[in-house]
C-alpha cells in the first residue's frame, strides 16, 4: 500500500482510494497512476510514460498522455499530479 496524503494506492490489489472513498480509474489511468506511484516526486516525460504505460514508442502526438492525466486528475484530485512545464508530470508525495 502506497499512501500520498489522502490518496492510497494498493499496488497488489490494484485498488485506489481517496479520503477513504474508493476511486475507480480506467485500466490505462490505473497503469498511469501506478507508474507515478512507483516514482513519486520524479518528473516523468511523455515519452517515458508512453513507453511504460502504453508499452510502445510513439512518434506522433503525445497528447494522449495529457488527456489521460487530465481524466486521472478528476478522479484523484487536480493537485495530486503536478505539471512541470516543458518537462512532464510528477506525483506529489503529500
């Protein structure tokens, strides 16, 4: 179980809760959250996320990552995933 403030991620049971209430991320959102949870506080760029979450290299538009981050933020809290302009995203530890 990984805990980041009011966000809890059960990596074995693949369950997420926020403030004690269950959150139901879509499969890709959950993979994205697990990647962030494995690297808290570390800035992950779009290409890294595409390789690790979507499991492929992508030479086209990387906005698919932005859209998934946007949907995930709605479920776990907008302040939990920070945008590092020009570099990528990172999960806030607290």
